[in-house]
C-alpha cells in the first residue's frame, strides 16, 4: 500500500472515531439532561389531606386548614399559650397545621410489632405508608420491585420523638428507640421493608430538605445509580419546642397563618406533613407504560455561604440557584409560567425571595405573560421538611387542571418589594393557566434555615403513554381472541380481585372501591388494574360481575361481611390444587357450548381433542339438546373431550394442578392430562371402552346409589361398583337383584335410588369385554406422570370391572387443598376441601369458569388473568385501606413490668402428662412471644406465622430467648432462627425437653 493510500485509510479511521466520540458525547449529555418523570404521588397534610386529590381540592377551593394544637401528644395545651412573646416556655401562637392522626399506624401490615411500633418515630411510620401508596399509584405491585435498583431519598429534620424520653424509665422500649428515631433509618427502613437496593439517603437541610432530596434523586437516576426513586420529606412535631423557640425570636404569626408576600405578613405559621413522589427517567417511564404526571426538567441546590446571617435568607444565592436550575433544564426565564414560592410570610424572607424572582424571572419578560406567584403555605402552613414536596404535588395538579389556585390571606402585595421591577404577579385570585406556545411549566423553591437553597422546574407530561402490551397478544389458531377494545366488546362477566392483610381491611377495601366506582365507572379498567397492578394479599375476595350495578351490590355485601352469589372470599392457605374429573352420570346436554362461543382457548382445545374421536362427538357437545349424549358411547367420549378441553383452559389461564384424580372415566382423562397417556392413545382407549360397553346387552343390569347401614355387604348378583364416601355407595348387578335391594333398604329407612343407566358398569356384567380391553391395553404406552395422579386402578380392564374407590382418593385430599371439578359438582360434595365446579346449569358458563378461577386465586394459587380482562388505558384505584392503631409514647411512660421477666423468676412447672406438657409449652411460647412483641392479647399471636412477619427483629428475638430462659427453658438465639414459627419452636422445645427427660 502506498503512503498516500495509508494516509487516506488513517484519515478514514480517525474520522470514524471522531463521529463515534461525538455520538457518545451527545448520548452522555442527553442522559445528563434527560427529563425525570413524576410517575406517582402520595401525601398527608393538615386538614385531613390524605391524597394528592385531597390536596388539590384544598388549594383549588382556597381553604384554610390551620387549626388548634393537638390534644393527644402530652402537651399541656392550656399552659403552653401566652400572648406575651417574652414569657418563657410558652407560645404566643396556638394554631398551626397539624396531622391529628400522626400517631396512627398499621403496624401489622408492615410486620412491625406493637412494641416496636411505639418506639418508631411517627415520621418513619408515615413514610412507610406513603411509600406503599406511591408505588400503588405508580401501578406496580410493590413486591415486583423487591431487589430492584429503587432509591429512597427522604427529607427529615426532627428527632424529638425519642428525645422526649431522655431521663425517663423507658425500659419497655430500650433497644428500639435508637433505630426508631435515627434519621438514617427513615430512608433505610423503607428500603428494608420493600427490598429496594438503590441508594437510601436521608437529607436534613431543614426547610429545603424535600426539594434537596428530589434533586439528589434526579441526579441518581441520571447517573444510573437507580432506575426508580422515591423522594420527598416528612415533618411531625413531637414537642411544641419550635413554637416556644420562635416565640422568643418573634418569628411566628400570632394566628398561625402564613400570609405569603402580603402586606399583612407577620411571621411563619408552622405545620406538619409528609409527601413522596415516585421518579423515573422519562424514557424508562414511557417504555414501562407508566403514566407520566409531569416531568422534572431541571433542578439545582446551593448554599448561602458567608452571608448576612446563619439563618437569614440570601438574595444573591437565591438568584444563583434559580439560574442554575434554568441552565440545568435548558430553559429561559420566560419559559416558566409560575413559581410555587417558599413564601413563609415573614417580613424578612418574603421580600428577599420576591426580589430574587423579579431579578431572574421578571426582567425582560413580556408584561402580558407575567410570572404567577403563589404558595401552598397560605393554605396549610409551613410543613418544613415536607414543604417543598407539597409544592411539587400542588403544581403537578395545577398543570393537570389548567388552574393556578389563589394564595390566601393577601390583603395587598407587600409594600417592601418594588413589584414594578419585573413582570411577576401575586396570585390573589384563582387564575386560568396562561396560554403560551410552550408546555405548561412551573418552578418550586425551598430555602432552608441552614442556608441550603433548592429550586426545581417541572413541566407538563409529554402525553399519556400507550398501554403496555398484553402478555399474550397473539391468538390461538383458528380462534382469534375476543376484542380487547372495551368500547367494542360485548358486555361480559369480569373478575374483580380484592385483597388485604386482615378481614377488616378487606371489608374496608370493598367499601373504598364501592365509593370509587362513582367516579371511575369503567369496569374493564377497574378489573384490569385490580388483577395486574395490585398486590394480592392473603385475605382475598373475588367478585364476578357483568354490570356496575352487580359489582356495587356485591361490594356492599362484602363490606358488610355478607358474601353472596358469584363472590369468593377466603384466606390463601397455600394448600395443594386438585383437579377432579367426574365420570359417567355427570353429562349434561349443551355443556361447554357457551364456552366454545366465548373462549377461543377452550374452542381450540375442544377442536383438537374431537379430531381424535368419532365425528359426531363435537356435534353432540355443541348441541343444546342432542339426546345421544346419554348413550354410553357418546356419554363417555363427550365427557372425555369436554374434560380435556376444560383442563387445557385452566392451564391456559395459569393454573398448574398439584394433583389430578378422577372417577371411573375421569381416571382415564386424568391419566391423559397428567401425561401418562398421549391424546391419541387416550382417545383410542376411551372410544374403544365406550363402544364395547355400549354393545353389551342393555337392560339386563342396573345401578343404584344407596346409603346403607354399617357393615353392609352387597347381596348375591350385585357388587359394589363405587365407594364415593363411607356413606355413599353405588351398587351394580342384575336388575332384579338391584331393585330388590332398593326395596329392602327403603323399607329399613335407608336412602336408595335407582340410577338411569343402560348397563351395570363396574360389575360382572363387564366380564365379556375384559379380554378385548386387555388386548387394547397391551398396545398402549404408559409414560411417567408429569402431574401426580391419585387413582385406584392397576389396569384399564381391571378398572372397568372392579370397584371405583373414590373415597380412597378423597381421603388423600386435605382440608387446606383447593379442588376444581372439571364438570358439574358431582364429586365435590364428597370432599371436605374447598371446591368449585366449572360447569353449573344454573349459571352462565363464563361465570362458572371465572368462579372456578376465583376459587383457585382466593386460595393462593397463581392465575393468569390477562386473557379474561380487556386491556384498557390506565385506571386509578383507591390505595390500601390501612387499619391503623394509635402508637404514641408519653414522655412519662408507665412501664408495663409484665412485659419483661423479673430477675430470678422461678422456673415454670410443666405437667407430667405428655399431651398436657406439649400444650403447656405451646402456650408458654405464645405468651412470651406476645410479651416480647408488646401484644395485648395472646390470640394475636398466629402460631403458624413466621417470626419476621409477626414483627420480630434481632433485638426482639433476644428478648424472647431471655423470657424463655427465665421460664426455665434452655434455648439459644439460633434455635429461634432454625424453627421460624412459634408452633415450630414450641415443638422443638418439647422434643428437646422430652429427650432430656428420657435420658434422665
């Protein structure tokens, strides 16, 4: 190669590398500037605000929710107030924005014991509940995020809950108060509870904490440290110290209200609150199909530095942070329409802030499109570490509704500001969002008393993303799936799945959904969201309904604790799933006909099976009244086809049985479904068996269902054809002998009924066909079962002749098992387990199919619902109905000594009787477990629940060990971990004690 050619090749390579370098730089810059989507919000603020919708209603309506001091925190409210600012130990304000239910918490939901719950700062408890709610509003079952790179960024500035107990005999909570009030644990507890593995950071920059947390979350997302982030802040004032402190400084409004930027401003009004938002990179949110409420275009954080005072606001620093946020967002000042200001109502801070806004956003701005200025603090007070996130939630809602709410308590704009210096207008009245040529945008400011300033710029969502694709968008060959467009689809029954962690919470969930339906009537969307976007807790209910009226009626019944038709309620037990396949006698004209029309997966399965059977089988099955279905040949072949199609339908919807069992013909179907027989062999066996039985002389034999006396034996010329239960027997044999038996039994007062059959099956009347069945059996290959089968046959010829002992199979089905009968309810009546039949002539087949699936789901088995529920756009649902109790430690606690064993306590005397000793140890473990957890009642200890779910921590585990040792039981802490339930631990202790006694 010549030197010139080498040079050309080198230049080409360098040019390519330069292009690649530029592309990487563009990608890096784009990622650094990528908007962050707000995909969920949750909050608690004064005035009973329990959701972003509640917050919007308060600010939209211009309501003032400031009110008096709380009466239940141990504050001496009467003595606390004094109008003189110089009076020591008192407050000249006696109102603020308070969370009156701050002490209330659903500890059991989060697996926290009552004892620990009291020691946990209410701020941490609020954040836990909000974290659950914000993930629910995101539309993701929280358990799906376990192990994910989800970050938690929380602002928190108070640790006074535990500090109140300094110097008091708080022995009941020793070992729990430290973590309970540690700021670092506020974020860490959320990550631990949910299993998040992204950064967990607690921020304390005072009043700017929640905006700083949001800024850090955005940076973490852009850097790839996390894929989802929860950001926000919380404030609960456990003591009135702030009111006392600011009374001395004369920094509070006497009436407790923030008069933001008003001439009448006379100080801050303190408040509490909590808010969390879920954040995601915009590209990820769109790819995941999450609803984008708004996007964060840019943010910035800085410090006042050495300014005019440690706690005094600094105008130049505020201007710098605003300009930095605009630069980060790639925007000009005129691109922002409104600012949710810090606006605490102080005569020093508000003018400085307003001047900074005028200097940044107001200058060189068209007076016709001024910057609109407001503050939520005028509604709720200054929520401190939760103030900034309140502003974000307010402005997200404001953008969505196209309305800028009024700022309250403004007699006139403060005269300490030259409002003519720029185009900034105070929102004294509600104002429609201005029409511009750019997306709606707002900025939110927070300035911490520590000197840390934060500014966040948000923008309206770029548009709702399309719904996420179906997990199975295809169709079964020859049978396209029903339309997934709810507007085009025929009304059809739908499953509505509710669940909770207690029976009372389940009722409350039903009540919430009932109220919600008044504003969200789209049933397919509700069904889809309940099935796919909610956690399925242990206490479950499934309602099958076709209309809103049906659903609301059944929700009222569920809320009242009155289950009705087409409603399944139970607790997921984790038992086995059993499919029951009935035999001859369960046939019904038209069975399966409705499913064939409405469920393509069933139709496809039936087509496939019928292709291996007599051509008339499918015709008979799909006819509403073909009498041939009662002819032995067609009875058995149609039942086999129907049951096989039903089995495939259940599997198609996600059910995987643990056991199969059948009755007579149903045992052959069970063998095929288990994989023992191929479809071709099973169809050949069923068809040949049925034809041979059909060709036997009819009328010579008979069958009867009887309930005989104890010690019954079949008389001459008869045999026991089936034992369905110890008291339900079928006898078969010569017709005269069977009829005589019926007469004798009835005369003796026993039930007996002649069955409508053409032959005496499972009796000596089958002897003529046994050789042919044995010859057929020799040509059939039997494969190892893929699903366990409970059966009583040792061969198909033997099976046709001898007794069907279904009672033997039923005895192996436990009460915790869930049974689904693939047909009408003929076998389920003989079982003690929960059972549901897929077909019931009294109800539409689409309903009975859903009820069967509902039974499985309610009992804890996985069901794939997406084939049965139309894919719709996003529908919001009520969040979880927490069942809260009050947890608040008074500053002078009364220690319940019975919760701790006294030193030198005497050993418990255990009974000599083995059974009594076993029960005594169980009760001892239960009692000491309750004491360690701080439970008031022994029945609150579920002996079969694992210790972590009961609320055990490592500290409480050691407490339990100490208690058991004090009672005289030698035990190491590791034994609690090795035997993870109270029942298992009690059994272990009993075994160990029995072994010691035997050695003695």
